DNA sequence: CGGCTGATCGTG
DNA sequence: ACGATCAGCCGA
C-alpha cells in the first residue's frame, strides 16, 4: 500500500484544474491515533483575488489568508462559525491566492476507517461528508495550517484511485450566497 | 428525507 | 458583527 506522494508540480496549476485533479487522490495525516488515509471525493475551487466567494477577494492578504498566497501544496486551515475547521490546499506559485477546499472524503482502508470513527465519536453515519466533519474525522485543526504538504512527513497527499473525466460532476459552491454572481459558478467538483 | 435553528469565537 | 458548518429536532 505504498503510494507515491504528489510532487510540487502537481499543485503548480490553477485552482480549477487542481480542484478536479484532487478527486480520487488520498490525503494522509499522522494523527494521535495513527495514520489516517482518505480518498478525496468532493472539492471546491476558490480562485483568489478576483473571486467574490474567496477569502482573498479584492486582495485581502491578511495574517489569516496568508497561506492561500503561498506556494502550491501549502495547507490553509481556518476556523468557521466559531467551532469547525475547513481544510484547503493552495494552488499555483507563491503570490497567487488560489486554493481548493476539501469538502469530503472516505476512508481509504479499514484501519483508517476505525480511527476516523473514533475521532468522530459516535457519528457512524456522515463520517466525513462535509468540510467540518472531514477535519474532525482526520484530526485536522489549525495546528495543520500553513504546512507544506509536499515536504511534511505527517500531512501530505498521495496518488489514489484513477478517475476519468466522465466521473467528475460539477455543481455550485455551497454557502457563499454573499458572492453574488460568483455563487452560481460551477466550481464544486465531486465523484 | 428536507428544512430550520442554536451553538460559538477568531478575524478584521 | 459575521461566517466556505454541524447536529439535533421537527414534520411529512
């Protein structure tokens, strides 16, 4: 079960391409309960300073959004609604604020499933089918913010299952009603 | 299953 | 003040 880690080049593309390319890949995190591996099944692309749905819209480069500007493969984890975390991966070169939100995933093996169930305490259904739930199931918090996932040995992405373009569905991004016309862009991708 | 609501806090 | 959300509760 040794999969190849995704190299820098994989992340050095635009946010929309990366959002689709990440489907089927395996996100890996070394948690306190052991190694968790999950197949990414749903993503959303955020296209930086020109995207009304993005935290970086209009060039809002602040301490919080800084990781979105970092080199492709950098994690961006932020707190939402005061109680949940959302996990993103930056796309493209340093200075470009595009990123992909990881919305959902499923366990890649039996051991991972057991750990994810334990981390989700009780919730056997809806294990990691939402950005907040995914972070709980993989023990991702702001301690994992601004990590270079190309270099880290505890938090990274590997080759996963093959995905053909025909399997990729598109939809509107969730919960960004304030984004006006950008709320209707089909920048959410899922299997 | 679909819709509604309260919870909760770092950021700007 | 305000969310790139979730769980629990409600009614059908």
